C-alpha cells in the first residue's frame, strides 16, 4: 500500500517470491496497492517507516509514483541518517543495527497517467489509462449513435490534459476541454453549432 504500508508495517511488508507474484503479470500495477498517506508527510510517520524498514533489513526502495511520491522519497532519503540516530537515541534500535542500515538506496520510477514528466516518452500508467479510455469510448459510441445522443466523457488528468487530448484525437471527439487551453468566451454557442452540424 505504498507509504501507508511502510508506516503501518506488519503484514503490509512481505517478501515477494515466485508464488506470491505468479498470475499477476496481466493485472494493473496497482495489484501491489496504493494509498495516499498523510502520516508519511510528517517526521513521526517517516520515523515509523524507517523503523519498519530496519526491522526487515530493507535498505533499498523502488518508489513508483508521481510528484508526491517522489518528493516523499527524496525527503525520506535526506532524513535517513537523522531518523536512524533518533531510533538509536530512543532505544528502538541498537547502534550496530543503525550501522548495518546506514544507507538508504532509492530508485524512483515516474508513475503518472498524466504523462507530465520530461525526459521520457511515456510514463508508467499512461498507456494503460489510454487503453481503458479507448475501450470505454468504443463501447459508448455505438450507444450514442443508436440513441442519437451526444455523450460527455470526463477523463482523469488533474492539471494535465494529455489523456483528454490524445484520447480525443484517437476517438475523433467533436469537442475537447483541456486545462492547458481554457475555452474562450462564447464557447457554448460554438460547441452547440459544431454538434448541430
């Protein structure tokens, strides 16, 4: 469950072996879980996460996520030595354990359906999201045609219109709204005229 799993520990931290990863290759990446974790945004939460990692002898993390996840990883890495010192001072771990776990290695992978990270052609999750959108569009297009109705489809994207733009192009959408290019005044009349055609 992402950082929530690090903070909570217990059964959230499991060793991946052949048996536990069998038959998941066709599933979406969220099979490993995902959660927003307010606790990890605090030093106390990161201290608990550090304690759980040290308890399991984990000093290598692979963080897959967007801006929040990768920023959190960078903060965690920069605080690591201080977190271990605090755990030693509080008697939660020995100095020997702190020495054995003195370095935290992190690999960050951009997982953002928004495809809004420079230096890569496509971020993890974008292709899957576009595929799902196109499946939905294909399914509702025949319904829209048979009922002679206009359908409005909202896609995810937060402040980034990449998914809307690319899926709009791929599906032949008649009208498109993206945050990067807000509609001009009078758009309602233009849209109605276009749809009327």
